[in-house]
């Protein structure tokens, strides 16, 4: 035995499981009077929030909830939803935040698959929850979260605020026995078949919460506006990040551009997160008003790379955008387009192009790489060779709930396989070219739908754009563009195609342009599977 192992073992004095619960515990002790949540005219401090969390965790225990029981929540971005990020794990249970846009059948599947023991429902979603419970096999305890802004509806016999009033607000927040213990269950979008249940652990949640603050250079006491759904990767771990930094959580129930802009001004919001579609919405609304933001607002955006044209417009109104990248399986963002000061001297268009890259690994992620999906060999860092983005490290999920085959496939070769296709640049920055299912192969040539979409966004009439493959007798597939026109703008199919031909090789250009509303998920991601379905229906 090494001399460094002799009589130098772990003990309670030198080894404590990592958990985001400790972040709340510290902030409640150090900054109890700092504002934690703002919701309309209601404000609560971190001391009050911690008391509510302790009280509800106490009541969950009194109701018989034990370690690894699943507690599901169907709620918008309210203070109650934020409290769940702490109260449920403080009771030793596993938090399952459910997408509020799902239909009752999908919710019923999630309730059954997660073997839900408790189901908290915001009053706005009582009808949906009742329909889901009617077809679900599980019979969980049901708790209504009442809200003055929501309808006066109830479900079940228990009320959230009543339980908190009964609970012990001074009960200590208990850390897990093991940091590998599950903290959350999040379901993937399920665009084909049933969704997969992603299981994450306390250690990863703690690390990625701190990673958010480290990579974003968060100041103490930031003011953060919730446009990103808390059900999406547990709000990218930001409930726990804001606890670490004793920040202010400005909560709003709906993603509405005028409402968001008004709150940015009223509360002097310093930070927010959201999908590129939210960035586009805010930019368009500010342009419509003919005003810039009253102060600089920092925003992290993820998903498909924001088109350079959108980033340039956002900068013009005072948005400082940082592009992050990740998936549910890696707790949300785990990569960032880390900025270099010398890029400030680049022309505006080149700066926007730099910002659009997915970038490099978070400091808390061991490795981000682009590899051949078959051989797992790293692709050359030449900016042209396409491979699959893979992750490895402490902020990768435990696996998929009750799905060992999918877990083994996702972790094949010792890396998490993202399914995203990308190139690796000489400076080590990753840039997505497409999802593996979204790449268009026309006449044997690979076409990046993201590249075509970036060109479309440079047309002044284009508000939102998406490109998918359509069958073609000669070429196998060709790109088809779906376009939502910006407010007050007009364009024809011929004009849009001509615009693309001026900036792209002709084989990459859309052969058709379809105008109209583009379907999106609740997190702002474009539902390309729905666009493909529309094309199939048109063909038939």
C-alpha cells in the first residue's frame, strides 16, 4: 500500500457528497435577506425560499415519500417550480419536471414510466393532468399549485401552500448519502416513438450549476429572467446556479416578447437564457418598437447555431449573446463558444460567425470531441471533415431509465454519442453542421441544413427559417425551405431562391419555399419532423 493511502481514508470530515442542495444552504445562511424570486408584485428572499423548501421537503417525508421516489411537476416558470428544484431532492426523491405542452397521452406515459409517487399540478394545467391521470396506470398523490394568475381550478385533495404552512421551515436540508444518487428524471422530446427518461445525479447537477457561472463569468447577485422552461434539463441547471450566486429569479408564466422586454427594463435584468427563436423574438420586438435595450443584457442561447444575421441584429439592440451547446443527457449546456478578446477587432459579420460556433467543453466536462461514429477516431481539425460530437466526463447522465440497450448504445466506446454532426476547427472549436437525421444528401453531396438556414436568415424578409430534405427523382433528395416572414415584410418564392443562389452553391439551394407558421417545441426548437410530415402529406 502506498504511503499516501496509509491511514488517509475518507471520513465525514474530509469527504461530503456533492449536491446543489449545499448551494442553497450556504446562500440562505449568508444572504438570507437578498431577493431570491420576483413574480409580478410578489417577492421572496433566499431565507424565505429556503424555509419553504425545507417545509415542503418535510411534508413530502410525512406523506411517505422516500429515497428515489419520483415526484412529477407540471407547471410553468413560477416560484413554486423553482422551489421544486430543491425541495424534491431534499426529501431524497427524484424530480421529474414535465413539458407543459405535452398532450395527456404523453404525460400519462411519463407518469407510468417514471412510476410517479407524487404529481404536482399548476392550476392552469388541471384539465390536462386529469386527462393524463385517467389513462395512466399509476395513482400518485396529487397536489394542486394554486396561483392568482391561473384559473381557480383544483385537482386532488392536497394544496401546495397549505402543505408548506404545515411543514417545518427550520428542518435542515439533508444532503444525499451518495452523490451518484439520482436527482432528476428528464424526458427527451420523443419525436419518434416514446421519449427516453434521462437520469441525472447530484454530483453532475452540482458541477454543471457551478460550470454555468464559471463559463458565463456571472457576478454576485445577478438578476436572471426565466424565459427558458424550467422543465427543460431542469432549466439548464440555472435554479442551482442562481442559488450559488445568490441571484434574483424573475419569473414569468409565458414567453411573450413584449412582456419579456418590459421585465428586462423593470427589474434591470442582467442575464437570461433561451433558444435562438427567443432571441429572434426579442430582437424583432425591439426593432418594432424602434428602441434598443436600456442596458446591456447577457444571454446564453443554445440549440441550432443562431444565424450570424440574427446575432448581428441582437448586438445592435444591446444583447450580448453567448452560444452554448448541450443536450438533456449532459444536464443542458456543457460546451461554450468561449470568447477571445482579439475577436473584438473582427468585422461585425465575422464576429457573429465566431459566436455561432458551439465551441469548447465546459471546464467541468472532461472532454468534448468530434469523432468518426464507427471507428471513434477523432476527425481532423480541418473545419471540413464531418464527424459526430461526443462527450465524456462528470456531467454526463447516469443513463436512460429502464432502457439498458439505449444506455449501452449511447455510451459505446466510452463516450456519449450526441447524434449531432459537426466539424472540428484548427483552434479546437466545434461547429455543428446538422443532426445526423437532418443532413441532406443530394446527388451524393452532403448539404448542411444549418448552412442553408443561415443564408435564408440574411434575407431581410425572413423571420424564421427551417430546411428539410424532400425526395427528388433525379437527385435523391433536395432542400426545401419553410419560411415565416418577419412582421410587415413580403417576399416571393423566386426572390428567396435567388437570394440563396447568390450566396450558396446552387446544389445547396432550396428547390421550393413554403411560407407559413413553423411548428416549434415549448423550448423554441423547430420541429423538423413535423415539417417532414407536411411534405409527405403534400406528396400524397
